[in-house]
C-alpha cells in the first residue's frame, strides 16, 4: 500500500514538473518570438529614419520657410533612434508619422518639387518602406496577441505570474492618425 502511494506521489510530481517546465519553455519561446518580430519592426523603422534626412533636405530646398515641420520631423527621428523599448519607439514613430504627413503635404504645394526626380525616388522608397512597416507591425501584433493570450489563460497565467512574464505592448496607430494633416500657407 505504501509503495503504491509513493508511486502515485512520484507520478504527480513528475506530471507537475513536466507541466511547469513545458509551460515555462513555451512562454520563453513566445516571448522570444515577440522580440524577434519587434526587431523586424525596428529594422523597418530604421530604414525609414535613414530615408528621412534626404527627403527633408530635398523639400527644404523648395520650402525653406517651413522650418517648424522640418524640426518636428528631425526631433521625432532622433526620439525614434534613441528609443529604449517598444513603448518609446511606438510613441516616437507616431510623432514621426505625423511629421512626415505634414512634410509630404507641403510638397504638394510645390509643383517643381513634385517633378524633381530625386524627390520622386525618395517618395517611392518611403512608400515602399511604409508598406514594409505595415507588414512588420501586423506580424509583431499577431505575435503579441499570441503571447499575451498565453500568459493570461489558466493555468499558464499562474506560471506567468511566478516567472514574471508580463504583457507586451501592441503597436497601435496613434490617436488622430485617421485625420489628414492640414497645412496652411498663409
């Protein structure tokens, strides 16, 4: 009788240990997958940030009186480059997106600029990069959803709490991003 009880206790301990180890390993894999997707977002954001100085300088040659927009874009680009975590990068990206919208709206007022080959090429590269960013954001958010669901459902939520697996942030559109920027040339 004692031997049977001992075997049952050992079996329960082995099953429990397997659950803990398996759950922990799954959460680590999911967390690493989110980090991997975030690094792709960062790569695409860096690509866009690298294009911006050329675009700004091209527009600046035609619209030198728009210094506030140039400064906003430059400041947001610097914040993005200095971001230490996804939350800071997302906020900086929102500011950069708003500034780029204003910059491109300014370009619409200058027919010579819109016909400039360098500007057209930069605008095309920027559009392609924006598409890459959109795909990377979607992939990142899909991984975040999977990870966040994993750490919130029972019983892995218990393990997530024990091992300090916290929720990851989504990369969401900035508030007001659905409204086109307005530019006043008065």
